[in-house]
C-alpha cells in the first residue's frame, strides 16, 4: 500500500515549486519531509491531496491514479492538516472535530462509530476538556490540536500534516509525535512536514529532504540526516551526536 509520485512538476506564480519529484510513501510508516523555506514541502503535500493539480507527472494511491478516485472516497482515505490554523466561524471544539466524520456519514447522520471516533480523536490530542469551548477563543496551540483531532476523527488511511507542531508547547509536541507514531503502528501512512531536525529524527521511519523543488535524499534518518546532506540542503554545518539512551540529535553550528 503506497502513495507514489512520478515526475511531479508544478509552477506557481511563475516559480517552479516542484521539479520532477519522484517519491514513494508506504503505509505503516512515518515519513518526515524536511527542507528550507521555499523547498516545495507544502506544495508536495497539496499535490498529494489534490489541492493543486500538477503541470506534469502523476500521483498514484495504492495502485490507482488519484485522479480516478471519487472525491468522497478520497476524503475517507486521506486526511489533511494544513499549515494554517484558521477557523472562520464560531463553533465549539466537539462540533469542529465531528466535521472530520462527514465523509463517512450516511443519510441518517452520526452513529455509534462516528461518536466513538470523535471521542478517541479528542482524547488522542488532549482536547476532551475543551469540548464546549468556541474554537476561536482557544490559544494557537489548543486550536492546532483541535484541528488535528478533526483529521484523526476521520480515521484516514493516510494522514498528511503540514507543520503540526507549530504553536505547541514542548509537552504537546511530544504528545503529537507519539500520536503520529501510534497512527502509523495501526497501519496508516503518515507524511508530515517538519522544520525541527531533531523531532524528525525522533519520529520518522524515513526522511525526505527537499531543496528548490527537488528531492535531495530519501531514506532512513541515520542515512539522510548527515552533516554533508544537511550542509547541501540548508547551507549550514551541523554536529550529529547521541544522548546516553541512544537518541540521535543534531545541532547547527554555523553557515557551511
């Protein structure tokens, strides 16, 4: 079960944001997409979910062209958390999270499976205690967790998240990373855009490094997050070390 791009290219505003990108993402794994600003990370996610149609190339979902999959079926199978955390109407957290079940609902509305999924998603993101709060009265981090809960409520086969750690305090960052790992262990594919190299090393089974719309490297974190690759991608020198318990960490030490 895989999500594959072949020779994917995209122009936006006269800029080549993706340039013949070939990737293969697998179910049951967490893939972290890394790269400097303007690398094409968010554009790649938007093409994977169908928000942008590529100028050339293809996206295949489990052996079928994404273009041939009905929108409702696609909405059941792919959950997408965008980078922005805007909510443009006054709605409480539980109602917002329940919107994630919309692609699954039949003509009679919510059923027990919907209610179970909503409750589980709220518990996983630590927003159960915020159920009655209006979303736009929450802090940025609380709102971000509520929006993640909405995506999780849909129990997607693929979860694509664009910088889900933004605005979160360190404890909730760790909680979200653990949640992503748990989702992958249950068999879903997780593709997440991150900026923190250490968080990526902690959570990812695979890392995709991008720069200027192209793939620099794709593989296991230890093989990809090396000083040479980091210098090539970010233009900085980096020190790679290990904590006493074996956790890998990276420190940018200066311009390369």
